C-alpha cells in the first residue's frame, strides 16, 4: 500500500492529512501518517488571544490522536530532523519528557510520498539579546509564557496599589504585533472587572515598534492608517521607522541609541523556516530555509516530496512569493490533496495559484479592519467593523469545516456561545 506521510499538523498539514484520511485512508488505498512534535493542534492565528487570556486554548485545542482515529489516518508524535531521499525515510528525534527522561527512542519512517508542512518560526535576524530576552509567539507554550509574565506584572502593580505601569514592547507591526497590542488593551479592560479595580489603560504602556515607515506593510496604506489611528486611540504608542538593534533584560535599544524600557518584550518581526531545514536531504532551500517548490507544490529536486504552508517558497506569476498566511496554507492543502490523487492515478498535476481573499486584522473587540479582494470590485475593497469581524472569524470557521465538516463545526460554534455565558471572558489562571 502507498505510504503517505504528512509532517506538521498545523493550518495546512492537518487539513491535508484529514482529507487524505477521509478518502484514501478510509478506502485503504493508502496508509496516511501524520507526524507532529506536539500531541494537540491549535490554529496558530489564535495564539495572540491565548497570550492575553482572551481565549482558553483548552477549549479550542484538538487532540491529534482522537482526530486521527476519526479520520482514518495514523498519528506519530515526533520531531523530524532529517530526510534520506535515497532510502525514502524520514528521521525523528528521540522524545523526552520535561525531566529529560526518554519516552521514545529516535526512529525512522518510510514514505512513498512525503508532504512537508512544519511551518515557520520567528526570525530574529541575529539581533543581539533577542533570543534570551524576547518572547516569540510561535507556539502555545510561548503564548502561556507571555500570559504568565503579563499576569505577574499586573499582580505586582495591584500589590503596589496601582503605582507605576506595566511596560510591554512588541517588535514588528505585522498582523501579529498589531493584533496583540489591541488584545492587551482588551485584557486590561476585562481584568478591571475581575477584582483589579486599580487597573486601567493608563497603567498599560504598550510600544509597538516597526522598522518600516508604516504598520501592516503588507496591506494597502489606507488600511495601515486606519489601524494606526485605532491603535493610537486605544493608547498604543506606535513607533514606525524605528529599528531595534539590541534587546536586554530591561528593554530594547534602537539604531538611534534610544532605549525603550519594557518588562515584557515580544518579537514578531518576520519569519523563517527552522535552521535544521537548510539543504535538508539535499533539497533546494532558500535564504530563510524554506523548501523551494514548483507550482505543483512538489519540491524542485524531488517529485515525491511536496511542501505546503509557511515552509514552502512558491513563486507566483508576477515573480512574488506566496505570503506566509493561514489562507495560503489552507489553499495549498487542497491543491496538494488533488495533486497527490492525480499522481497516484497517473494524471497530470495542476499548478497552485494563490487566491488572495484579502487580509483582515482584528483589533480585539474594538474594531476589525482590512481589505477584501472581490471579483466585483476588481481589486481590494476596504472593510471595517461588523462585516470585517464576521469575515475574520470565517477564516477560522473554514479551517474547522475542513477538519470537522458542517455539523460538528456548527455544534462547536454553539458550545463557544454557551461558554461565553458559563466562563469568564478572560482566562485568569
Ligand atoms: C500570532 C499569530 C497570528 C497570526 N494571524 C494570522 C491571521 O490572522 N491570518 C493569517 O492568514 N495568518 C496568520 N498567521 C500566520 C499563520 O498562522 C501561518 O501562516 C499558518 O499557520 C501556516 O500554516 P502551516 O501549516 O504552514 O504551519 P503551522 O500552522 O505553523 O503548523 C506547523 C506544524 O508543524 C509542527 N512542527 C514544527 N516543527 C516540527 C518538526 N520538526 N517535526 C514535526 N512537527 C513539527 C508544529 O507543531 C505545527 O503543528 C498568524 C501567525 C501568528 C504566529
């Protein structure tokens, strides 16, 4: 039986493994295996909400094992560290618990078709002190670390009867940095209602630092300026044209020699694929370690290995690269699925074409701004407010639909509504 391995159960990989399981796995036409270094999946764009406590990850996280059982694929927990293309095997590192005790020895898994979907990590561009002093919002663990540090700072302030401020610096004003800044102000508003009466927005000092001349550089200028003025209204100190050259325990230093004091620092300025991906298995990788793929999403040097999502460098017709977004990972999962079926049936593979549906940035409960790409408008149309919020949420619903189908997704939405009544608005522990 054909062995298909998908490595990385994120926005793209989990959708692909689910589709393959439901079709080929169910009919026993192929053996599908998903490999992930974690036991459960949380959709990455939710991480800034986990960081501020607006979302209880326990409710939204999905167990790979349970999902695999229901969708006819196998799940192997492990971290990929190498590919042997001659023997067609992937190598997984040994698995240890938090005390360093061996849980599983290193292993190899054989494949006929391999799909690499292990995403990206934050790129610190080798800026001194960043790795030691900044939090990267790359994983639920990092999001928890942020929440714990933030809650501790608020507790300290509360113990001092509200004397002083909580200083948080966020480097990089892409969607992650912008959304996190707004979410922090929401968290403070909520905390006031949970016994922190001496807290208000004036006690929260958020610096959003961006090297470029405007925030949200990937979006049209009018959306940047709408988001900029919303953030300023909330009290976020937006610093554009400011390059960070160093991070220390007590704050950031800029190229102009200014110091931005901060008790908590988040680095959200750019992405790269993990360092071990460089030239892995002799495949072609780029300067940020992404696997270079053809338009069929097959890697340039091996037709049996596909790459999707943030890990893939895929060139579009105009020469630009497909952006590292959840919507691209979602679309690539569908295209890779069709192409794997076509390959197994000896048919031609189709080219992946990125369809930009627009980008939306959620400024927590305060506002949502962004652009939608419409056939009618023949370009981008600026949207704000309630419509934008509904479309923003629908991106996550699309992911849930791809994983669970309509009925289960509708039930999950209902549970979400019930939880809004039963649980506090903020995760407080
Ligand atoms: C805070 C935040 C907010 C964002 N907001 C948005 C947004 O609003 N809209 C949008 O379009 N995009 C957003 N993004 C980007 C979006 O999350 C990514 O583009 C998308 O998740 C990429 O999907 P992926 O499948 O390539 O990788 P991921 O979703 O990152 O999944 C990768 C998976 O691989 C696993 N893995 C990693 N290394 C290994 C290994 N060595 N072995 C085995 N498994 C491994 C990981 O555990 C993970 O499950 C946001 C990102 C962040 C961090």
